[in-house]
C-alpha cells in the first residue's frame, strides 16, 4: 500500500525521540456476492472501506516501538478493530492488543474471490476456534521463525507456531492449547513457490473432539492474471463437509485489482466478483 507520511523528521528533534512516523494506508472494495438461498435475493451488493493507521518510533538506544489500528466501514456499519501496540528489536517483536493466535498469523490458507467465498473456512475451523490472543511474541532467526500468543481474557488459550523456509519451499508446525476447554489441536502446513506456481496445504487435528480439518490452495500467475483453485474438508466424527472453488484476479494497475470466485461450500453454491482498491 502507498504510505502517506504525516510526521517524520520534524519529530526527530523532540526530546526522547530518535525517530517517529505516523502513516495512513487504506483498502476499499465494491462488488457483488452470490449465495443460493431459499428465501430472498441470491445476489447482494457489497462494499467496505478500511483505514489503517500505523505509528512507529525508535528510542535513542535503537529499540523500536509502535501501534496499529484498523477502522472499518461496511454497509452494516463501522467499527474500530485490530488495534495493537508493540516493541521490537534484535530479540523479536512483542505485541499486545487484538493480535489473534500465532497459528492463524503464520499457518493460515488463502481464500479465493473478491471477498472470499469461504473455501478456506472448513480447513481453518480448528484454527479459528483458537484465534484469540491479546499478547504475541514473534521472532525470526535465519530461516526459522517462531510465534507464541496467549489470551488473558478468560479463555486462557495458548498458540504456538514454528516455520522453516528452504529456498522455494516452506513448512510449519502449530499447537493450540484451548485452556479452560481442556483440549488441544496440532497443525501441519507445507507450501512451495516454484516459478509461476504456488501451493499451500494445511492439516489440523483435535483428538479431544474427534475433529480433523484440511485443505489446499494453489495459484498460477500469468502476467497480470492469477488463477487459483482451492479445496478443503472438515470431518467431525463420522460426518464430513467439503468446499471447493475456482478464482481469478486481474491487476488493473494503480493499486486496483478485479477479483472473482465461484464454488461450493458446505453444499451451497457461492460466488462473488468485484474490485479491490489499495491506497
């Protein structure tokens, strides 16, 4: 996203500040969404706007610090969400706020379409259940990465993710302790980016509730066009639900991209199309 710097060198002279910046970026979308429903319209009009504010600084000793917040407006109203503050340095990054889980931050899958038709939701069911955290540590050590999050707001959920990159290939392992629920989930992810192809797969298992979720997402880039496909499945005991779909994205230039997707999620046909604009 293009950054608009509102304060920079003028703040350097302030006592106690080695450097400080405030920047704004944004994202907006307009499009249509389709879902086969028994009553009402299958097609609905969609729009949204997200303004992201990032504040960064550095102490005289070289310690970085900052804060981030997203302000979102949709057809249904507006909200301030995903706010957090952090400090960072050679030791890594320590964040407090609406940071989510380490597994979701490091091992998630991509969706397809303009707003996402939900092909990744089934594969990430066990990830989303534990996607709570108001404290996170992230560190990178060469080709290795690690993230740990915890929720202090009553759920007591702890999430751990470790990643390793080997050239065009990457792997990840994750673990969620559901705290007061007394259950745990293990995650395995693998991915590759070879020439114009990319593929990522995720597998999650929680034996305490006899639930397995897995999925795969692949994409092929041809100049300004990206074609993607996805499949995911959720198994709870003997019951199962799957989702699959195809998507396309076309870079219009200037920060605008046309996206569309169509597929079936949990037995329901879903589709969307629209333009996403980055500022």
